[in-house]
């Protein structure tokens, strides 16, 4: 097994477990470890803080990989042997060739790139699960990083531990620490120094970002916060943190140095319980990720090396089942690449417990069963022969955020026929 084969296996395993792809820090840890480098050498080579790699980032990566592969004994020293046991039986690993494939949705990318270069910019990227939010954010972070006089940070909020969310102070301290570590800053957050600062937690975080990342001749900072709606589960800090984000963006209107700060947020649904003047969801530029059209699906087919193996009618049939959902389409292509099933077999079994989508469908089912009111609304939608109108705002946001429904004229319909066929049976 060579490095690229191993990387693809790891990336696919984590995608299946955590609904995301490897981030830049994890790739650095994996690649450096594959080369036999120590954490000190990895930190020097890739520009991260050695304590960050040895501690928080390294621990979380190997723990997550162990969970994804079903082997909690995996470590930095034995991971190659563990991966050998997970290598596909076939000598071909084409089923994993889709790692981080990016299909453009023009002119979305060029508009986002233009906006992120504007002083004080705020970009909001909204989309249901696995629609490509993280891939687009990564693209924008890489774009900003390639520009002279720009620093850029991709910070997934799922990286915070439960205790980091206990108070606003602990969460903002974690955020500032993470920015410093990801930039390999020579200005680490000192616990005693943080605690001794004057002002409340919001002011401490404001001052830290301004002092160490913006003031003087420092480059502009692009901060990408991935999966913002994770914070919605932590009511103790939710309102204060979202209000702080709004104020962070508005700093550019009052202090010239904050024009160097740009913010990108990704999320599935919006939080609607804040006053209009305090919410970060009604400022900046909103970009909603929609499903692929037929040309984009064809491009994905081509990039997977399936040109000629799937006809235009095959693509039409696939989209009739799963619409243009990037993940659901890629999942079917992976199955074809691995020569496990034909497209007809995949589509025939798709809405059943023996189909390739069973894990995704069961996950949605379990969630709906835990929310009886939401389940009843969704049952109404899948039974209806036309778009359902006048949905409760909160329930509409939840179902749309889960990716179960989508707008159609003035109402809402199931996201795809697969969901209608499966849930009309199990519910």
C-alpha cells in the first residue's frame, strides 16, 4: 500500500464516520507520520505549533481514525499495519478515487473569491448536510492563503471539546488558542494572561484578535468557522456567541484596522431567536449550496473515470432517485467503481434496508423518531402530491437543515424520491 492509497482509505473512513473530509491539520499529521517524522519535525515542516500537534490535534485525529476504522488501538506508531488490514481485497482502489473531488458551481466560486477580498467581508455559506460546504470553505481558505498579505484559518467548531462550550469565556479562549495554533503564532494564549486581562470575555477576545492578528503591519485575517450550528446545542453560550460574531463583523465600520478581518461561516440552518440587530444571519453575503444539475453530475461521473460506462439515461435515472445530492451521487459512483453493483441494482435497493444508503437513511429516521412533532410534519410532506405550504418556521428550518426537504414554488417537497420512497414505508 502506498501513501495515496492509505490517504484515500483514511479520508473515506472519516467521511463515513464524521460527515466531513480530512482537514489540513489532519493531512499534515497523517502525511508526516507516514514519512516517519516526529511531531517536532511535522510542526517544523508544515508550520504548526508542536504542542498543538502533540496534544489536542494529534490526540483527536488518532482517536477519530480509530473510531472510523473500528480499531481503538491505532496510534501514530502502528497505523500502517492497521491500514493494511483495511485495504480493499481488490488490487484496485478506484472506489476511493473520489477523495476531495470538487465540482464547481459557477459563478459561485468566483463571486465568493471576489467578496472575501473586500474589507470587513462576511460570507455565509448555507446548505444541508454533505452538500459541499466544507469543500467550498477549504477552497476559499486556500485561495486567501495564496494571496500576498493574507492569513487564513479553517476552524471546524466540532473540534472543540464539551468543556470548551461550558462558558462563553472558555469557548472564546479555545477559539483564540485555536487561531494561534493554526497560524503557528508566536503569540500563544496564556491562561494567566487571559484571566488577568480587564473586561469581559467578549472584550478579551476582541482585544486578542486585534492586538496579535490585525494591528500594525500584520496581514489581513480570514477566519472560516465551519459547522456554526454545532453551537446551537449549547444554550449557555449561544446567544452571546452569535451576538459577538455580529459585533466582530461590524468592527470594520468603527475601527479601520478591522477592515483587515474577514469572516466565513458555514451552517445548515439559521438561528432565528435573536433580535435583528444582534444576529449574524442577516448581514454579509449569503450563498446557498443547491444540488448539482445534470451537467455537474456528468462532470462528477467523468472525474471518477466513469465516462462511457454510464449513459445519459443512467444519469437521468440516478438523479430521478437522489436528485443532484453530491454525496448520494458519489456514494453510488463509488459502488459502481468498486464493481460491487450495477446502477440498476443500486437504484432498485436504494430505499430498502439492504441498499447502499441504509446508514444515512437510518440516521435520519432515528432523529425523526426522537422528534415526534417534526416527524408528523415530514409525514405530511411525503404523503402530499403537491408542495406543502405554511410550514412552521422553526420546523421548516429543521427539516431543510437536515436535508430532508427543499423549496418548490411557494411550498416544500421531499428532497428526493429516495427519501419519499423510504420514509413513506418506515413511517
